C-alpha cells in the first residue's frame, strides 16, 4: 500500500490496525485540504459505502484516529483534519483561513514548550494545548488584492 503521489521524504505509513471505517475516514481526511466536520465526513462515507454509516460510528472512529495521532481536531471550528506528520510526536499549531477554509499545520516545539514552561511556573498542570490562528491564507491574500 504505497502511495505513488506521496513523495514526502521520511514519510511513514500509518498503523495498519485500522478498521475499515477508520481507514476510509483517514483516507478522506488525507485527501481534503479543508478540515471537515463529522457530519460532512459521514455524508462522504455514506456516498462511498454500501452500508449506512451512523454518527456514533464516525465519532468513535475519529476519536480513535485522534488517539493514534493520525488526525487533529480543529477546536474553534469543530472539524477534523489529517496530521501532516503522524510519525513524529508533536504539538501542532493550525493556521486556518477564514476565506477558503483551508488549514495548514505548523509543527512547533518552541512556542508550545514556552507556553508549558510558563504554565508550569504558575503551577498549572497542562493536559491539553490548543493553538489555532485564524486569518487569510497566501492564496486568498493574493486574490484579495484585486477585490
Ligand atoms: Zn499533526
Ligand atoms: Zn484561503
């Protein structure tokens, strides 16, 4: 199962022990540039499958994919997207375009580490860190110059 289009150096395949629904969901998310909501994903799955897929199945599969580090949830828009570096443990920062909906993942250790160190100084135990930046992507910015 080697993807010919994936020429990323150091790219590693995701774990093989995914269920059919998890694998299909992950595939959909990897192909999309925009974060997708659970219901959008369910619709796409229903179009692709013969059997009907229910919301709880989709949520369960998404939770599992998140736990495996293959998928991130965009908290501010309640949507999901595939991780760009699943093989590498990381904290990510999402750049979210408010015009076209595209998302880009920045893998950052510096800022994330700084934030945690600051929290630690206040004796705050961090369990989850979410950093999301909303704005306009380079593509939309170049188009926006004419409108
Ligand atoms: Zn990631
Ligand atoms: Zn954009």
